[in-house]
């Protein structure tokens, strides 16, 4: 595993120009994205790279602020030997779907304030405006981490003997023109994990709900590392969701106007291999850590 740091700063805030600054710290095109006329310059370095503190020092000296994201990168061998992998999807390729598009939910066991625990009861309905984002894809996620797979991949998953999964239909809704069934399936998890260990890092509750289950969010500057106690992952399936629900919540009792938080998808390396062999792109796979005892 290595941890990479992505630094993003405004090119026009550097008096001598971003190229001259990057030359000073010897950051070439292998680590820097620098397009003439682009608003931002992006530099990606290993967190142990000695050029990183020098770059940040120079930016500080120039009075330039920057955004920083840290994330872990893994080899195939490390993914293969993980107990569970968090699936995260390219935010620029997400499609919109859920309660506001007409998907229905049973709220009888959900939190009345944030909607965490909402149980989907219908097919997944997507906003038809976003269908182009599914083109050329075998799998995708909605902006609320609902997992979508094409028919062939859903068949491969069903035949693989993978445990803890069920499927729902997927429809697109078009303003005033009804619904169209898509050759896709929603991949649903039947198993919810216990609470994660408090030693997980890179997540933090913001605007916490009294239910304690929602409003978790990633933290850009800290790599997301989910930890579970060994006993809590003794009884997993190939597909699981977290007990904790992430992201923004807006719920006043009206499901059709709601924005629910969502659990994360955690899967075994078996599922990763099926996605990999199907040529699926757009996902990051991050192993969980298992604590002893
Ligand atoms: Zn709540």
C-alpha cells in the first residue's frame, strides 16, 4: 500500500507562473497536471516524496492556498487478501435516482429525522437526464451509492454463488413521458454489518443526527480507513452494507422530497474479481482493516 497526496491550487495565484514553481521543486509531467489556461494545477505525489513538503513550503511562501486529498493505493495482491473492500465510484460518473425520482421506501424502521434505515420497496428509478452516463459502462452507482450493474454482469454475479445479494429492476423517469425499463439491475445487499470500530479514520460525523447512525462523511485530508473488530466480520456475506449511513440528509416526513443518507457497499475479493474480469471501470477498492480480538 502507498498513500498518495493530491494537491490542487489556482494557477493564477503563482506570480512566477505554475511551471516555474513546479520546476523549482522538480515536479515534471509525471506528477503534475498543468494545462495552459487551466484554472487549477494538480500535483500528485507519494506522501513520503521529499518534493511534497518543499512544494507546500513554496505555496505557503507565495501566500497561495491549496486543497489536499489523501488516499491509499493498493496492489492486486493486497486487494486479493483483504477481508472486505469498500467500493467507491467516480463522482463524475454518478447517476441520479432515489426517492425524488419516485423510488419508494418503507420508513417503518427508519430514523424519523434523517431517514437512515429507509428500506427500498420498489424498482430503482433514475432521472432520465443522466442516462448518457451509463453508456459504455458495465456498472455504476447513483450519487447515493445505489449499485447498478448491466444484465450480463448481474447474470455473472447470480451464477457465481456470491452470497448476500438480491436484484431489483431499474427504470428511467422522463419528465411528463413516463418510465422506461433499462437493461440494468440494481444490486442490493441483504446483510448489514455491525457498527464499525471507533478506530476507523477519515470519516467524521458532521451535523450528527440523534440516532447516531447518519451524517458520516469522508474527510479529504485523511485517507478513509474503515476498521472492524475480528468478531464483527466473522459472519459476513460477499456483499454487505455498513450500519452507518453517509452523506447529506434532508427528510421532513415526505419521502418524495427526501434526500436520504446511504450506507457504503463492502464486498469480498470474490466480487472484485467478477467486476475486474468484466472489465468494469470507475471504481476504487479500499480494503478494511481488521482489529485483533
Ligand atoms: Zn437519524
